[in-house]
C-alpha cells in the first residue's frame, strides 16, 4: 500500500512539474509541446483502429444494422395560395438493413434481411368524405442466407437461398414472391465485401398471375458494408437473376402455344448512406433501382431522405 501511495505521489508531482514547465515556455515552445501531444494522440488512435480491425476480422459472430426513416407531412385549410385549398399530403418511408454473420478460417455464414415500407396519403379535399387516396410504397421484404466453405483464403464454394416479396396490402404477400436456391462460388477479397456467383440456380415466381414462370439460371449478388469515411457508413446490395431460357405458354393455359411468358430475369441495386451525428443517429439517404419483368416492363426507382441509425 505504501508503495502504491508513493507511486501516485511521484506521478502527480511529475505532472505538476510538467505543467509548471509549460507555463514557462514561450509561444514556439508551447506549439512544439502541443504538437508532441497531438502526435501521441494520433499514434494512440492508429493503434486503436488497428486493434478494432483485428477485432472485426476475429473468428465468430458479428452483426450490423442500418436504417433510415423519412417523413413529409403537409396540411392546408382554406389556404388560397395552394391549388387545393383544403388538402393534406403525408408520407413516411422506412428502410432497415440488418446482417448477422459468422466467419472463421474454414467457413462463413451470411444472413441478411432488408425491409422497406412506406405509406403515402393524399387528400385533395378534406371537406369531402372519402377523398383520401392512401397507398403503400415501397413494400419489400428480402431474406437471404449464404453458406461458404473456403477452398482458398478469399474464395469459397457456396450455397444459398433468398426470398423476396411484398408485405402489406390486399393480396400482396407472395404475389408476386420469388424464391432462389443455388450453388456456386463466393469471393471475399476483404471483410466488408463479397461477390456471389451461382451458375446453378433455380428461381420460383409465386402469385396469381398465370404468366409467372419458374426458370433455371445464374444468380449474382454483391454486398458491401463499411464506414467509408469517419461517421459515414455505406451499405450497398446488388443482385440479379439471369434465366437460361424463356418459358412459353401452352394450350393448357388457354393461350396459343409457343407464346413467350414474361422473363424471370430481374436486378435490383439498393444503396444506403448513413451520416452519423450523435451515437449512431444522424441523416440517411437511400436510393434503389429495380427491373423485374414479372412486375413491370419498366425500370423502377425510388429514394428517401430522413433520420438514420447505424449499429
């Protein structure tokens, strides 16, 4: 105990003496002392970053969560300057992307979930009952699981499944819905990125429309999740399915045999940027494009800006 007290006394005395010495320095001396301390802080931050990098790549389970929520609420009551003097326009959109991953020297398991939901409501005349026109957009649930057995440090034999559907609304769930099961290889050049190429893949398209068809093809998916700059996280998911053939209608469908059905091909690319302001809370931007023949012959796109949370 006496040795501990002696050490504390010596430490405080040294600090006090050092502070006293700083008081006697001129301006150049103070600048030099400050530069020395800043260099020590920079070295400590570099060490912390290196340790965190080792922790991030340490074998075992990791998880991440990024979400954005944006809203817009407007109302007018006898407002002459507006085209619809008694009206409301409201919208709220939320995106949530979560990942639970396991990784070691021999294998990995990537589980991901993406949910996008929103509600848009427009009422051009609040004085007239039933004039409100609500809609749900976007409307997406994407669940995927990818297992890989490493044959090289950054290359693995892989197998996975993925399911896509809408969630809310009348007769929306699984109409259409898409299920992919496939196998191939996955490249992981660094921890924050993977590229999956599954040439052995089968896609089922579910729904009431008799034009929906199933097909064998190639599935490609890439995922990126990293803090690209201090306080700025970027989550990007790109996926596509390329069928090897186009299905056709037959006489049993009541349609001329040989008529092409809509292709099962699709692609989607979604990017979310989360700007951290305070303890993971900040401003988020989400932008996505999608092309699916089973849904529309045109390319779809959307964006939202709002509050974000990153974990």
